[in-house]
């Protein structure tokens, strides 16, 4: 007892108690002060995962682990990619620059070919002392079977200390059910309930290796990229995930008869449009079920990674970012894909959790994927190595009602002669094609963008066109 009294009276204790009070006050004022000077960064990406929000599909797909992550962090309901295709979107996100600035607008251009000296997001942390490791698809996985080319696409050695890609096993390749719904015309339009376990598929292996690396690195600060391949085509997952969805249980989208038709460059173009126009209701249903199965499969792998954070007690020292690389139409405007300037393609999932952050928050603030780079730099206490196109999301993570910008922008190209740019504000989406054609949708009354109202709002058209014209200059020509 005497010892305790002595300790209570010791000047040293008094000082530390005052210091503790000050720290508590500081933390109260700045709830997201980085508790750790070097927080871990876990960047989890899903491929072609639409934001399931909205009246049509909100309650359909089973994603208990995404729900679990939502309970720990902030869900962004209005997060927009800068180009709704894998490589351009990922290149934009990983450099913090718009697609207009990177010039990467297709899946055939490795980042380093266009931007040899750019400091990527994982590289920023790697160069500052973080262990940087990638599993699966973070940058676009080009290169096919050529191992060296694949390593170049993954940016091994520059962005990551090591990067690994994974293949389906012989067992996982065996399909217990499934078919190509185009009769083989579009090779990728294949769905399949696969034999084997989760780890016979790349996403299972990606989860397993991510977990092993988290356990191995321990207290060393790390930046781990965990890049799941699903629900991207081919729409294959272990059979048990198909069994979550009874074959005829899912409602499918039907475009209303009075929907405004739009130019082919906007949606419905090429061989894809021709194939989708022939789909029967049964085929739409089969693909949608397979997409939901792939999403639940990816979600289960996410759960394994979240378990590793639980087990290692890492939530209070890890910034966790879950993103999709762009959205996806599952039948809207008779389109089964991305690469359009509609909300379904431009909006993508984004959830962020981290030290000191409140859980279970949802925000309607407009944000862009170029905001992720400055956000990570901010939380890691690192200086942006180049001028960011975006801005840190910290204010929204502190207060979901906060606003950091009043518009989000997305680009697509159609060959080297035409491109479209789209601006999304809290109320409107204006898409403007480089030949001057426009589409305007009013989200206050039309969240699925069914009716083009550009003929009735000349003032909005002029105002938003002027905003698009202020973007960094872009020409479709290479
Ligand atoms: Ca993708």
C-alpha cells in the first residue's frame, strides 16, 4: 500500500498524468490522429464488383464479411472511379492522377510504359520503409503466360518488394454445372459451379497468402495489396456459393419501356451489344446468379483476411481500404459489363476502416478514387510526391456529413476518334461526348438514369459542360 501511495505522489506520475490528460484532450479534438506513426495499410480490391446499393439489388446478394467490415468503418455510397475499366482505373487510383493525366485508357498499356518514373501509392510507402507485398490483381494483370511480362505488369520491385499472381488448379477447373451463355461467341460469358475447395481458385490462394504474410510480418509496418479476381468473368466459383442462390430465386432487371434510348457509343456497342440483345430471360438470370455466387465467394475470402486482423489484434494499427475497381451493369440498359458512363459502371464500392475511426458510418459525400492516394499519404504521414488530382478523405471519415468536393468525373474512350466525359454532382449526371452530344440525368427523380432530360435544362447543361471543360486536356488520339 505504501508503495502505491509513494507512486501516486511521485512528481514523475503527476507529470505523466498531466501529459495523459493532454493526450486525451488532443485525441478528443482530433479523433483520427494517427495513433501509429506508421500504420499498416491493407488495400483489398475486388474485380468488377458493382456497388450493390439501390432498390434493385440491395437485399439480394449475400456478403456477410463486407457487412462486417462496414460495421468497423465508413461506407461510401457515392464513390466514383475515373475510368470504368480495369487497367485505366487501377492506374489512376495507384498514381492519384486522372485518366486524362495518365493517358492510360485501355487494358493494353502497362503503367511503366507510359509513366516510367511515377511514384505509385504502394511505392510511396515502400520507399519510406514499409514492407510492400502484393497478392493477386492490384495493377492490371497483363502479360498472359509470360512470367517476366507479368512481373512488369505487377510492377514488382518498384511498387512491391514481391508480387504474386495465382492460377486455378486442375480440380478447380472442373465444372460441375455451367455453360457459355453465348454458345461460345463471347468466350468470357461462361459461368460455372466448380469442383474443389476455395483454395483451388485464385481468390482462395490470394486470401491464404495474404493471411500468411500478415502473420509473418508481425510488427513491421506493412502495405499489403490483396487483389481478389472475382466477381470478374469467367463467372466461376466453387459450387457451394452457387448453392446460396436457388436457380429461380433472383429477380432480374428489366428496362422500362419508356426509357430514353441513347447512342450506341454510350452503351450497347460492338459484339457485346449484339450478343446481349439475344439473351433470353433465363440467360440473364443464369449470369446474375453466377455473379452473385462469385461475389459471395470473394466475400468469404475477404472474411479470412478480416479474421487475420482480428487474430493479430491489428485493427488499431491498420488502415483498411476495400475497393472495387469500377462498377458493373447486370442487365441495366441491356448491358452485362462495365465501360459505360452510367452510374452503375462509374460508381464502385469503397469502405475504409482504421485506427480511431468510428464504425458503422455511411456517407453520401461525393468522392473519387483519385482521393485514395492522398488519403493513405495523409494517414501514413507521408508527403505527396507529385501534385494529387484528389484530396484526403479524412474530413469525411471524421464526419460523414462533411463534403470534400461537389463533383466526380469519369472518362471513357471509343477508339481514337471519340471519348466521353461524365460529371456527377449531388443531383445531376452530365455525360458529354467529344463530338458535342450530351446526356443529362436527374438523380433526384431518376437514380437509374432512365430518362435523358438534357432538352429541359439548358442552364444545368451549360454549367456542367463548363466544369468538364476545366478538366486536364485530353485527346482520344494516342
Ligand atoms: Ca475490373
